[in-house]
C-alpha cells in the first residue's frame, strides 16, 4: 500500500474522532466541521512527504483548534465562554463539555452518526453530511461519488449544517424513545453509502470501492458502540456477505459479471466466514429485522458451491418473511425472481405483472431486467429483447448498459430476427 493510501485511510479513521473532540469542547458543529476539514487537508498535503506524526490525532486536533480559534477571532461572531458551564449557543449546538484537553468518548462516533442523520435533513443530505463529517471525505470526493458539481455538493452540505443548527440539535444521546428511530436512519444512510459503492447507480465505473469500504467501516463502528443492537449487526452481516463477491463481480475490462456467471473461487471466504458467524450469533437474539433477513438471503447465496446448489426454496421463504415485516416493491421484485426459480417463470411473471399493474417501480430499469430474465426462461425471446431494450434506455450505469447490450446480443434469434439479419448480410 502506498504512503498516500495509508495516510488517506488513517485520516478517514481519525476524522470523526477529531470532529467529535472539537464539538464536545466548542459546541458549534458547523465551525468545528469546517476546521476539521481544513486540518485533514493540511495533513493530506504534509504527511505523505514529512511522515505521520507520533500522535496523529493530537496533531489534527491542534491544527483544527487553531483554525477554529482563528475563525472565531476573525469573525468576532461568537461569544467567549466565561466559565465551563453548559451554556447553549442561540440557534446552534449546545455546549456539553468545558474547554480543555479533549478526551475521546466511546459514544462520540455514534453521536456524530445520529446528528448527521437528524430527521430535519433529507436522505440525500444525511448521506452527504455523514460522508463528510464521519467518513472524512472532502466535498470534492463526495461530489465525484454522486456525479454532481463540487459547488452543488458544497451548498447541500452547507444547508444541511444550517438545518440541524436551526433544529436545535445537540451533541448528546437522544432520549430513549427517540434513539431507535434515529438508529433506523443511521442504518439506512450507511446502507445507501455501501450500496452506492458496491453498485454505482450511474457513471462509467461499476463500483466505488472507497464508498463501499466507508460503509463497512462505519457499520463496524455503529456495532461497536451498540453491540446489543441486532439490526446493526444484521446490517454489517449484509455488507460483509455482499462485499465478499465484489472481486468476481467485475470482469477484466470492468464489465458487470452477474451472480450466475461469477467465478466463486474469487469470493472472499474470510468475509463470508465473518458474516455468517456474526449472523448465527445475531439471529437467535431479539426481534428479527429486515437487515438480518437480507443478510440471511445473502448468506444462502454465498454458501452455495454453485448456482445449481442454491437453495431457492429457503430464499423464497426468507423473502416471504421479509415481505411480511418490511413490505416494499423492491422486496416483491426480488421475491419474484426466487418464485420463478421455485415455481417456474410463469409464476414469477405473474408477481412482476402485479407490480406493473400497481404502478410500482414504473420506469425503474431493474423491473425490466427481471421481466426479461423471466420471459427468456419462459421461451418468449422477443418479449425478453423488448424488456432489455427498455432496461438499457433507463439505466444510468454505463457498465450495466453494456452488460444488457451483451445479453440482448446473446438471445437466440427468432424467425423474423434471423430473416432481417440475413437481409442485412445479403445487402
């Protein structure tokens, strides 16, 4: 691993610790977050050439504190604290700790995740702020990940910080009756980050390895501070069991390799082992939630020696349970694939047609991908070709479009299609 990569990984690990230390001491999240980002940028410039300091966290806290002090002096917009009481800043974050040497708190990272996922924010703003404040990514990196201009992402992050300040958010654990709901938002955001990294929704690259790694790293942190939360464990299991396939999912030229065609010897057996072991210790505890069930489905796929060995009956049963406790059009669509494997493509198509009739997933390319798969299995080659054409028109991922184009080319020709091809050849 290069020095730059080592420094980048260390900075991402330290970013939430530094930010939490400053917020706990100073109380102004927006100012502390800006100061932390400046310290991270300074370290990224200096450490690869000069070496990592003996106390990298202390270095970052010191530099960020100086940036924060300079900003306070320059703007003269904040009052000096007269003593170490718990005075609140108007319209901002409440000061919960006196100034002094910041001491890490095991709950700090959880508190940052909870604050970045404040209900006053939209889901897209929650993701952006989490990547910036907890993931340690720069605004430019976040903008590149979601294919928007850096100025647009900067405005989104700035508005997010303003919204949570206006909402009177505080750097403290929410009340017990609020915590579970906030954890749901945290898990959703982390899964969105991971999923965008594992399967980029747009652009030329199939995967964003940095985002997937951030999702897993932050899910590990969430579980570390809430080891009793079975759904957080389920989320980490799902990420590990999915991530285990990433190397086999991309071909030599960056093309998408579907699950049925993957070389399973390239799957990461260590990740599979870790995920399965965690799942087996999690499922017997407490209420079973949707992330645990999705992880169980991923585990059935990962433990199958080949496509033919996949236990589709078990997968269908898990989807039935998942649809009962967390119904959604996406769950029903995935269940249709399993149903098609167990009861035949006609049964799967009937399930998809119900989604179409209800108007669910209208315009979503995956609906057409699933219909194409089931129609091809049912012998309707022209129907499958038409569905693949619709999917190609709707996907914004270049590698996925190329994969769909290949699938369309590999469909057996119909009589009309062969005649047209013969006519073109003769011309």
